[in-house]
C-alpha cells in the first residue's frame, strides 16, 4: 500500500465536503494519483471519471477520525458493464495490531449489466465487530447521478439511496483513528470503480433520513 503523510484529526463539529474537481487535490489535500482519472464536465459541475481498471486516488486523511457517530454521503454515477464488485470509497485507520488491518468503512456497488446495488461495510479492529449491508434485489440504473449514504450512531448502521433507507443493523464501531482514504478503488488496489464521482460529504452526526441529500 502506498505511504502517505497523515494530517491531524479534523474538527469533529463540522461537515467535511470533498468536491472531486481535479485528481491531484481533494479537499485541500494533495493526493497520490493511480492511473489517470479524468475530469468529466457535467450538468451540476465537474466530476472525476474512473475507468474501472487502473484509476484511483489516495488521500492522506481519514475525515471521520475521532467521531463517535457519522454520516458519509457520496454522489456517484456508475457505468454499465463495469466489474461485478467495485469499491468507490474506502476509509481505514492504523489502529490494528501489527500486521493486522485497521478499522475501516467501505462503500461499494455490485453491478449486474445496466443496474447496480449498494454495498456498505463497517469493521472495528478494536471490537472485531463488523457488518456488511447488501441486498442484490435492490437495484438501481447505471448512467444516472445518485446520492448514496452510510449512517452510523449508537451501535446502529443504515444504508440509503436517494434518502430512502435500504438496510440496517447493529454493529459496535468505536471512533476510528488517523488514517487515509481511497476513491475509485480499495486501498490495496483491487475492485476498481467504473463511473464518476462528483462529491463526498462527511458529517459528524448520524443524520435523519430527511436531512440526507437526494436529487431534485
């Protein structure tokens, strides 16, 4: 895994918004660029397009570090015909024992032709508690901008598409520590995302459904 200089923990009282407008800089942080993500002008603003095979970004910060609860929202546009399993967002800290992976958050899509299902995952290296949320019967069309969200608070995790709850469950996730984020790929450079990402928001609270982003 590429090595990045970690930055201090972020203010736990403010929402952090990343707009993906250029590959070399995300949210004020210089990135490690994998492959050649392309700037993709679109209605509503620029985005970055990933090719599903070699494009990704590593950002030297874990925006949810130190947060007891959080909401992560992303505006994505998956392409048809991409790999069956794709990770578009991966947060991970470095609290795991020597040689063990740290705590992590993953947001993924499972693609079947021209449709995709949302897959979200939390794991704590401290409690060993983990929870995947995936229902392959809840499919959404590719080629369309869509807001997705993972919400966690008080031992409860839920996933949302366009503000509508899809799945939920119980999982024990203490605050993550400092770490890094990857966009367009898992941090060990597998399961590449094919499509575009315009924006990611990190909130230091478990937002209610009516506070989540959705298309007009």
